[in-house]
C-alpha cells in the first residue's frame, strides 16, 4: 500500500513492477484515494540479468498519458537487505535522466602521432562496438544512437554515430579520433608524453540516446572513462550504462508519499547435480529414519526461524523424487502424539500441516482452476450484495435479499466442490487417505475424526483460502475490491463450516461468534449437506483410481493478450503484428480477436512439435517465441521477459509428452527465401539448433531438484549456529541423563533420540562444509573466467 500521495487530492492510482525499465506486472487501479491499498502479491522467476528492481506509482488518466508520481528503485545487490520483511520506502521523483538500462562495448587507445611541423602529439581512438539490452520506448524497440565526447575543463569535443533503427542491441562499429595536444610552445621534444596533471582532467564520455524524430530525443544512459587509465595501452571493456550524475536529485522527495513493500528475493548458485548427491540422499531417506525427529528433513524445519523457508524447497524436493507421502505420514504421526482432543486435529501450524498446505498449492493448482474459477469469475465480475451483518448494512440494503444472494453463491461454490472429487489429483488423495487412517487409529472411539482430519485440509486450508484470496491462487488477476472481498470472506466462512463434519449438528450452532452467521446457517440444517460432505471426503481420501469414464473437461492453464505475426494464409496484405487474446488449455492453444470471442485459430496440443525462443534479430522485437506445429511457425511477442518465460514454460509443460516433438529447430525466422540463422533456402529444412526441451517429462509438476537442494544447503549454512546448538543439546542429553536444570538452550528443539539426532547432525555439518568448499572453488573459477569488464561482468561506474 501507499500513503500520502499527491496531498489533499483523491486520485486513481496503480503501481507497476519493473526490471530496470521493463514493466513486468501492474496492480489494479485503486480509485479515489490518496493512500491506496493494493494488497497484491506477485511471484515470478527472473529470466534475465538486471540492475534495479523498481516500483512506479501512476496517477491513472482517462484522456491523457498516465502520470508517474514517483518510484522506489532497489539495486539488485541491496535486495538481500530488505528480503522477508515489510519496509516503508519514500517515493523518489521520476527523472528521465535516471531511467537507464543496458551496457555498451568500447575499445579505447592512445596513439602517438607526428604532426606536420615535426612535433609529437597523442591521439585518442574511441571504437564504439555495440550495445546490449537497451530499454523499450513506448513498448517498442528504440532507435538508438551514441554521442562520443572528449571532455575537459576547457574543451568538449563531441561526435555522433549513425541511428540504428528498431533495435535494443545496436551494432555501431564506428571509430572516432580525438587529438590530445599541448600548446604550441611544446613542439620541439622528440618524445612527447602527456603529463599526468593534463591527463587527470580529461575523460571520455559516451551517451546513448533514442532518436525521437519529431519529438525530443530520450536519454538512455551514459558512461565516463578517465583518459588517465589508458596510459599507452589499448583498453577494451563492457560498461553498464549509468544515469546522469544530476539524475534523480530533487529537494521535493518528501512531498511524493511512501510505498510499503514486502520483498522476498532469493538467488541461488546451482552447482552440477553430482555435488548434491550426498545431501539429496540424506534428505530423501528422512522418512525411513527412526524417530522422524532425528531425520535431516525434520532437523531443517527445527533450525529455520520461519518453518515456511524450510517447507517450500523440502516439499518440492520430496515431490520431485516421489518421497513426500511417507514423510508426511511420519511427521503427522509425531503431530498426533501431542494432539489430546479430536476436535483440534491438524489445526496448528506444524511441519506436517505446512507440508500438506504446500503440497496442495503445488499439486492442486489445476484442480482449483477447473473447480472454482468459473464461479469465482461470476462473483467478481457480476457481484450481488451479500452483506448480512446488521452493523455493516448500509442505508437501503435489504438483509433478506442479501441473504438470498449469499445463499445462492454458497450453494454454487459448495456444489462445485462436492462434485469435483473426480478431478482431485491422485497425490492429494493418497495423502488424505493416509491422514484419515492415522486419525482413526489415534482416536478409535470418535466416528467423525476420520472426516475432520481430511476436511481440516481440503476445506479449511485449500478451498476456503482460495475463495477468500483468489488472486493468490491465480484464479483472478488482481486483488478483489472491498465489497467483493467481503462477499468472498462470507462465502469462505460458510464453506469452512459446511466442510467441518463435526460442525453440522444443531448443538454446534451456538459456537458461532457472530449471531448473523448463526441465523444464516439455520437454513443449512439439512441432511443432504452433511451427506454430500461425507461422500466428497470419502471420495478424495480413497486410493481408488479417479479416472473419469467419459471425456474430461479441458483444464484452463493460462490466458492473456500478446502480439502474433500474421500467418500469411492470404496472398495479399502485409505480414504485420496484431494484438490477440491467447488461451491455453490442456487440450488446445487458441487465439481470439478479443477476450470471450470465438477463436480465430486453434492448435490442438497434440499437434505442437516444439516451443522455443525466437532471436530478436528476426523481426527486431524483444520477448518473442515460436510455436512449431503442422503448418508454418506461429511467431508471438509477449509484453515482457517474465510473461514470455511463463508462456514458454506453460506450453512446454503441457506438450512435453507429445510423441512427435522435434529435436531440432530454427532459432530465427524464414524471411526473403532463407533461414536467418543458418542461411538454408528450403523452408521445411531440418532445424540448425537443438531444442531445449526434447525429452518427455512429467507434465504436472516442473521442479528443479538440484535448485531445491541448493536452497536447502543455503538454509543449513545460514542456520549453522543453530545446528551447532542442537548438536550441543544432543551431547548434553546423552551424557547427563538426569532432570534438565537449564532447558532454555534446547527446550525449543524436538529431541526424541539424542544419539540418532547427533549422528544426523554430524552428517549434515560434514556435507555442508564440503559444499562450502565446492562453492568457493566455483566462485574463484567464475571470478577468474568472468574478467571485470567482460560482457558477463561489465564495469559499473567510472573506471579507476
């Protein structure tokens, strides 16, 4: 959220998230506010290198261009200082001279020349080779040119390159010459040397600009190199473009307001797979360790301050290697030992409940979409008043009509849920089956506990949470408005109650905190609701096959607006790019003239042969990819790098089991009678580059096991001191068997078997130390191979 924007004026605001100058996400517009609450979460993989993560606040305008109020920009190197906690940031002014991205490749040299009168002088040679990663201007590739200047106290010699059209990676390859001379009184020396104090005052400045044609040119960035660093040698390097020195400096920063952000940024250096074998094997055998509290996976959750940090990579790793179910069973058994009453079963935030929560989010993503998305869309797009709290009713509201509306929505959501068991993923069913039997074994005299054990997850922690926060589960693009959020909250409360098997008797109605909910639920005291819940819970906690006998409905996977190049199916007309609405389901990939219109073009998923990136040089456009199928390739331009990466991943995931997938493709387009990549003249010739994903894989879950293991290694490294404290605690318990006199040192740890736990800790510490050594060797190798000034490691700021 933001506060104190444009003082004393109510405006319509939205916020964008940018990687350097490229917008990757934007929030919905919050109308008529000076302190807008956005309440939106965005999770994304960063598919390229970047310098700044920026957040821009805009004032929405109907007739004019949206006005940028201010920004928060955080350097990549500083993100670790803010990760995992909320921070208020003062908005900074948006100055075009500070909005830069990209890098430039230069070669500089000082030559010695003899003039016509016999004197010796030095000549500066500046060879500007190329630039990479210049920003888009108004959504399109820029028309860049460079000015090259030799600047001193009393001189400013400037030269200019040619303008390169429609490219973010211009190849200039132009050389400029500047004379570095002394006054005419120093013409008789045979060995001319520029004195140090003269050189100190000179610097080469390269400015990048976008040619505006009829409008003002836009500054893209600059670099400065002191001439003194050259001496008599040739100097060649890549430089990151920098803002102008006076950019982003203003005395009005206090007037712009502030923005509250919660950023979680992780960056992992993943080594080759063989380096992780020992840690991976130790984690994967966790479910076989007796007791489970002595296993590496359990110890990870014990030493991490926030269990969620440990749970996410752990669940993904165990899922990837099909080891999650036995581990969940083992930690759930430990959980049940401390559960004294059946009505509190699996209600806390234990390792077991968090593992199941995370598993449902990963595995149940498509299940949620096919079950809830249509009804959630209806509620959000055509909302009916549903407020039934007398305190919150507004003048003119009819509580009886509102109750009917709420009942209609609750019935519809409930009906969709209890009919959805056929779509519940097998892995979720296996986990629910195990939890159900563990609960019945723990409380044999309670007939309802086997249902409440499952409903506490599938209703309480899965469906009810998705209903109240549809944007978090990708069921809606944005956080709902206040009124719709209230409606979803009431529906979620109702679904929680209907799903709790033990709450459906009349004796439980008195437990409602709100009397209006108690009145509302009196209309639900029907046998059909309790029987529907029971049947649904029976179905989703059964290990029998859930495959439907008929043809299942296609699962909606992704949709959005992008640009596609004309297919060229007609003889006339230019092959230009047109904006279209794209939709991907488990059955077909289509594009439409507009959202909710009939598809113009359809590609069955089974016909897709490959999905790959397309070289920018093909059409001088960024963020392009190609879908290869039976006809000509479909060339598509996404709106930003994150969107392009997500579409490629989604299309690859759903097509990887296609039998006729290609092994080779053309990374560029076929234009003017030949392929731009390999110059082959036959349009249907075999590709010249190997496809990036030609091996069939699991289409349900895409997990990089090595990356998750690296994340776990990082967590062990960060919490090394707690590992040592736990090791000391185990030693103390093993040596001293009497009553604990000072329990504070290890009372927060679960130590059932000190000897087994100590043994596992030693293995963990030993493996972490070896991985530390491997990382240090890799970093040394990387720093020596990626020379400062290379394209991979460009120079930042002035060269000293």
